[in-house]
C-alpha cells in the first residue's frame, strides 16, 4: 500500500522531531544518524516542492485578480 503524501506541517513536525533526536541523543551510531539525515533530506525536498507549488498557485490567482 502506497504511503500518502505528508502535508507541509507534518513534514516540518517530523523534521523537528529528527533534529531533537539528533541533538539529545548521546549515542554516536553513525548508521542511525545517516538514516535520520537521509530522511530529513527527503522531507526537506518535499517541503521545497510544496512551497514551490503554492507559490505558483498564488501567482496564478494574483494574475487573475489584475
């Protein structure tokens, strides 16, 4: 079953959780750190894409109003 697309807010919340885990974790398990950083990169790319789509939508709306 395919995972549904996260909202921007859900992605930001997950990023904040990852950051907190990395900041407070005393164990230096490079494999875990690597996986968390990879996940963060995926989340950031998704956020960037969503913001770009929102920006395009807003530009279209503003053009119609002019």
